């Protein structure tokens, strides 16, 4: 076994391990059947390990501590949250005469939270990913079993406990199919508001989709950069249809510097377009890119049709516009975008502007602006930031963000902001340190005022460790 990455001389890893976006969906510490599934995968790995050759093994651990006021309570209590993220990837495994490119992937997290001055203690955790993947028949069939992310087409990004298979048919065609149970909506141990704030942000307010899902996607890749696909998704909740979608997507490389992207998802239950995207990108020069885009989305169609939330969530948004990216100088770049919006209440406007200047190879400053206006709501935002590398291992960052909110809420036809202010200004500073031998650290703090809480502050500390070995074993 070789030394961990960053300690001594070692080759760079071959390729990149794409595991998808992390979706935090806490289900408490009592995982029940999911623990049995994890045990089955662990047993399978244990049985196969003696005859497999591990090419790359990666392990990571990240500890995050966060201290901030619990602004949802009226007494201004301060909460401390601790979250541990762990990851394990074993890939490049071969079982001679059976399976090629065998991979085992695990990603999990656990959170402990306490609110100072109360006896409440919250513990929760879950697996984001826990799957085994392998190829058969000279890589014409790839099978993934366990907790995974189904991405692309009508599935968009679906977290699933189940089976996914991809078949390469001929040179240009392929088909994939999946079946299993969508990961259930989060339930967090604890009482009231503190249970809500303990869950990682992404998992809050997730509505259950159903208890059984299946679907697939057929695709055609005639050339590099061009792919067309047709997909289907069906989610059942008991004996009722929760979602049933048909998707079409395409990415076409018209010219070496001109590409077209299009996608559409149709709800077969409601016969309405849930999401439609169209974009055209043209690199006029190596330093100048123009793009136009259009989109329409109806978010209620991504909720279960059996959920009461789908009745109250009806809304739609249509946008059309374009923008430009210009590398004006080797160190200076500009980004601008404008969209005309149409929503339930009428029409609106959205504009974005970004300016970045590189002080040197690892240091830069920038200014970002965002203007959004729709009937009865909107905001203006400005953000200035700086990144400064003191050494190859120590980096500083700081930013100042200002927002002016159009309206916060309306009562009897009158807009009433919280705390009688519509302004928000927050400053953040952080320092990160590549300690060495796979270790890294970060300390960050922010302070400011917002309409929701007159004084806001947060202190965050993070310690991470990454361990990598290559050619770590021999067949036994």
C-alpha cells in the first residue's frame, strides 16, 4: 500500500471520479431496511474482494462545525451544529472472466445539533450513495445496484434505491433502464423548529415522491458532441400514479464553434409541459461567446400528483433572453445576461452582470450584480469579492453582499417588510489551509443585518482528510 496522497512522491490519479451532486436526505438513525441493504452490499464486496485487484482506493472525511443564532426562535438562542461527511471509492477492480470495471461507492453523513440553554439534542444521518457497479460482456452491459443517482432525461436527478442497467447497442445506440424505490422524504429526530434547522439545507421541505419507480432512456450518439435521447419515468404511490413523464433531449454540435441544446419533459398525467429548455451557444472568437436561451417550467408537476402540495403549488415561469461572455484581456473577463420573464402575475425582468480581474495566477477580485423583478416581488443584489493566495497552501477570501428586497410579504394588499427594513448586508471572510498529507482546514465567519434578523452572525470551521492508494493489492 502506498502512502496517502500528498505525503511523499506519488503519481496523480488517473481520471476523475464523478459521483453526482450530494443530496442530503436525513432519515434518522434507525435506517431499518436500508441498513440491511448496506449490509448486503458490504457482504458482497467482502466475498469478491479476495479475487479482485483494486487499482484505486479513495477515502475522505470532512468535519464541519457551525455556530449561529436560531433566528426562528424569539429568544435569540445560539445553536451549534456538527456534521461529518465520509466517502469511500474503490474502483478499477476486475474479476477475471466475470466482471470488468467493478466499483464500490459510499457517501454518507451524520449531524449532531444542540441549542444552547435547552436539553434538546438532535442526531440524524443518512447515505447519499451506496452502490456497486460493474460491466459485463466486454463493457456492453453496465449494471449498478444500490443507492444511486439516476440522471438525465425525464428522471432529471432522482435518488433511487434499486437497480440501473445500461446497454450499449452497436456503435451509436444505447438504452438504459432502472427500477427501485425513490429515497423517502426526510424525517428528523427532535421537536419542532430545531429539528427543521438541524437538517442540511438541501433536504428541507422535500415532499415524498412515491414508493416505486421505473423508467429508462434510449439514446443515439452519431458523433462526438452530439446526442439525442428519449426517456420515460413512472413513479407509483401505493396503487396510484404519483408522476408519469415523457422526456426528449438533444445536444447537437452544428459547427465546431456552434452548438444547440434542447430538452422537454411532458407530464402524461396532466398533459402539460413540466420543463422545457432551448439554448444556442456560438463561440465567435476564442475569447468571445454569445448565447441565447429560452425556458418554461411548471414546478408543481414535479410533485407527486397524490400530494396535497401539488394543488397549492401551481405556478409557471417562462423566460427568453441571452448573454455574452468576453475575455477582454488575459486577466479581465466580463459576463452579462438578460431575460424577459412571464409568470402567473404578469411579466418581469432579470439581468446579471459579472466582472472578474486576476491579480495573478491564484488571486482575483470580482463584482457581481443581479436584478430580478416580477409583479409584487423582486430584489437587487450586488456582491464584491476577493481571493488572495498568501502561499501555495494558504488562501484568503472575503466578500460583501448587499440586497434590496422589493417586498417580503403582503397583508391586506400592503407590503410589510420584517423588522421595518428591506435592506440586507452581510460580510464574510475565510481562510483555508492545505496542511499536507491529505489534511486541509478552513475557518470562516460572517456578520451582517437582514430583514429577518437585525443582527446575523455565523462561525464555521472545517477539517478534511483525503486518502488515496494505487495498485493496492494482488489477487489471492
